[in-house]
C-alpha cells in the first residue's frame, strides 16, 4: 500500500465542521488576556526566521491564533497534523489561520510526512510539531522533531502554554486543554534548542529529554489545579 493510501480521507462534513471549529477557537482566543514572553534569542527568531516550533499536543488550541494575530510573524508557518480523520479536521482549522499543513505521523505516512516537512522547510516555511503526538505518551517527546532539526540545521523553539483556568477533555489521551473565556494565559517561547547534524541514538535520547525539560512549564505539575 502506498503512503498516500495510509492517509485517512476527509468526510464531506470535515471542512464545514473545521470552519466552525476555527470560528469557535477564534472567538474564545479573542477574549483571553494573553501574555507572550520571548526568551533571549527567540525575540529575533520566532516569527522572523525559520525554525521548528515544538509544543505539547494538548496545548494546540491557542498558538495558531497567537502566531497569526499577536506575533505579527513575517515567516509563514506549516503544521504537522496526523493522517487520521481528526488530522483532516485540524488541517482545515490551520488553513483558516493562513497556515499550510503536512499530514503524517509515526503510525501513518511517517516517512512521507518527514519528507514533506523537509520540503516545507526548503520552501521557506517554519514547521510546528507536537513532539508527543499524535497518540502519546503525554509529555514525552518522540524522536521526529529532533531528527527534523538535525537534518534541517534549524533550531527548535520550545513553546510553553500556561492555562491556569481551563476545561480538559479527560477522555482524550492528552487531556486536551480549552481555556475558559476571558481568562489569562501565558505563552513562553524558551531559548532555542540546537541539535547537531550527526547524532548517536544515545545523543538523540538526550536531546529528547532536554526538550521535555524545556517544555515542562505549563504542565499540570507546574500549574494550578483547574478552577
């Protein structure tokens, strides 16, 4: 079976529902009190130079809106979404924010998805990846984002999203976070993580652990309980 055949096709309702989801996200995000903190080198990097942006899977409700409307980015963004039906829905949301998407994961279209991400970078896009997606384990990075940074030579910008007042979808593997309207959120772009071109398996694991540590802020053990 071809790699394209492993991609789940969109249903007839995918794009209309995706547009409605984009509208809901935009309305909620417009009410939020947003604080954006750019650490060190990221002040001149995020949105202005090519990089690989990494954030946890359950924090993807907010960053597309922030990148599009708050950051005033000059470099276009592409986002990795899964090859599942949910990924097709999220692709519509990302495209409504002016972003491109790559379909793929370790479970479906893994090799093809990695090749597509490299092509996006070659065309001048930044790449946004959830290193613990699409199925977890939660808050544990997979090697894909480290390999992409190693092959491309681009830095990884860890993006932490702290949402003190939120709802969580507890039935989802990632405990997906939806901020409560009119609440406060803090987005912290950490110092970039630079990965060498040639790595051993042990070094790759070390960089995965470094990325996990950089993304720690905003996890449940770093944030207040839900109100």
